């Protein structure tokens, strides 16, 4: 149940299958979330949503069914900067060569904790930007945190809702010497078209400033329940703008899913294939080569 409401959302689809065609060897899901027992891993006050039942062990099974060998755990918003679940999970994995992770940095997170996270395979910091995510960090505070990420050799994940990114464009454009990855196709509004100001700004960052884009959540952003045809021009535009700097993530377990049908991961990979016009070389770039370079596999 969504925190503070009576809205109920669909649970993740357990009927995952391998996409057609199968993904190339060493494919990577660059974003999924994990959740733990509420008593052991409490969420922050006024969290945007309550954690679903979706553990790392659950996702390991999903990856296996998909035919994916690698994955990136993205620390979930309800835990904020409490990384205990992430640390415990990474510490429990005997061979972490196929797993990387993304953390959350704020001023109060100690250097020792960041060093520990780095040793365990964290390679990025995520910034949940905007009122929609109930975040109150100022641009100045986020800039300080980005500097700490840079010192560790991490990249920065930008999670910002739709056109709101334009409100933050001036200060983001002034952050230098840091690799930016925009989550979920910038939450672009498909109804506004590829020529919208948000899309054009994002495409400019990809073409001319070395930014990256995650070709994820097209099914969520789509107005359609099946097929998600309206997502294809957007995914294709991003892939064309920066073929060496696009990645893909499932965003499992798809929290706060508002549509009448929950897709499974095999379908979502097949949507990615459509962005890439089923080009085998591009599929390998997006699922294997680009993630390996970004995350240090």
C-alpha cells in the first residue's frame, strides 16, 4: 500500500521469461531495487511508498530466467541514506564480480561508509531530484555530494520527474568532470513528442556533453497497456544520440505500478529491442559493453 493512502498497486510479475531473441552473454540489468524485512530494515519517515516483498534472492531468480548474467542494485528511496540492507546484501554475496550497486549520498553520510560501499561494489550515487520524490536537498548540497562521488570515481544517477529537469538545468550544467546518467528516459512525457523542450535538452546533453541515458520504464511512461508503441520513438532517439552511452534497466519490482496489467521482464527487454530496431550490435552495446564500461565489470 502506498504510504499514507489506501491506493493499492500491482505486485511484480512472477512469470518472467527469457526475451526473444535471447540476450547476449554477460547482459546486465542496470537497475533493480531490493527490499528487506521491515523490522530489520525500517524505512524513513514519510517515505514515498511502503517496501514490497522483493528481495535480492527474488531478483536473482528473475535474472536467471531472463538470461542475464549481471545486475546493478539501486538503493531504494524509502531507505534514504540508511544503507544497511545494501551493505548486508553485498556482504553476503560470495562472488560479487557480476553485481554492482548504486548508493545515496548526503552531507551526513560519513566517508568511512562511502569507502565501505565502494569496496563492496558501489559505483554510483543516485540523486532523487524534485518535490515529487519528497526530497528537500538543495542544489548546493547535491553539488557537494556529487563532488564526493567524483572523488570515489563514481558516476551520478539523476532521477528527476519529467520537465522538472529543466528547472535544474542551470546548476547541473555547471557540474564538471562527472559522468551523469539520466534514469528512465528522463521521465519524458510521450504525449509532448520528441521535439519537446525536455527531450531536446536531454538529447543535447547526450550528443554534446557526454551524458548517458537509461532506456528504461518505457512501459510505465506509455499511455498504452500493451505494446507501448508510443515509447519507441523516444528510446530510438536516445539510442541514436549516444549509442555508446545508453544502458537498460528493468526497474524491478516496479513499485507504485498504476496500470491494470503488470508486464514481465522478458517483455521489457523486447521493448528495448524495438528501440534498437533489433540490431544485434547495438543490443550488445546496450546490454553488455556500455554497462561493463560504466560499472567496471
